[in-house]
């Protein structure tokens, strides 16, 4: 509870500071008159819509410590779930357990994004074959970049996507 109070205090203190000119220019900051306390759903809205952006150095350090501790707690308590999902992916399809992709993060830094793999290996070729053989799927893909009953997604992959368990490895991104 004291950590949560400290975060709220830091967020409130940062919200009272003048926003950076870039934040105003890009519409990331709401004027005080635009904020209805009933409409605020996350502390991030208090800090120019980006968590930690307007915090003082001590507030950013505290936020980082809380992020790391939270991720470690999740890793510790959810380790059996991680192992179960990893085992499920490994037993239901061939290939790596994790899907990784390079992404661009805060301040333009790139990082490796991890998820549990929910698609078959070589999914690009599987998609091309499916779209070539199925004109209705091609039309749907061209329009929405998504198709019903995607043949690339494994049965276990459907389950971990529906339950968002494929997102669990993202706690790793918090630590690095």
C-alpha cells in the first residue's frame, strides 16, 4: 500500500508541473480544465498520457523499482503457469516456444518483443497457400488483414490467445 500511495503522490506532483512543449504540440497533454476526476481511469492520464514521462528523477526511479519488483513477483507466482503454457506449446506443435520480434520502443530504442508462439512455423507460407486456394479468404485478408478460422493458428494457440496467456512473456520486457 505505501508504494501505491507513493506512485499516486509522484503522479499528482508531476501532473501539477507544466507539460513539455512537445507534449502540448502533439496533443499528449490535457489541460487541467479538460480533466474530470471521474473520467480518469489510469494514473498514466495524470502524467501526460505516458507512464513516467513527467515524473521527476526520483519518481522515475521509484516507478522503475516498482515495475521490476512487480515483474519479479509475477514471474515467481506465475512460474507454474509459464511452464504449463511452454509445455503446451512444445507438445502441440514443432518449433520454438517463443515468438520474438524486434520492435521500436520508448525514445526510438529497439527491443526484442517476446510472446508464446501461437502460430505454426513458417506461417507466412501457410497464409500464402491458404489465400491462393481460398478467394473468399483472400478478399477478407485484403480488406481487414485478418481472416476467420486462420489456418496458421494452432489449437493450443487459439486457447492461449483467447485467454491472453500468449502475452505473459512480456513481463520480461519490463525487466530488460
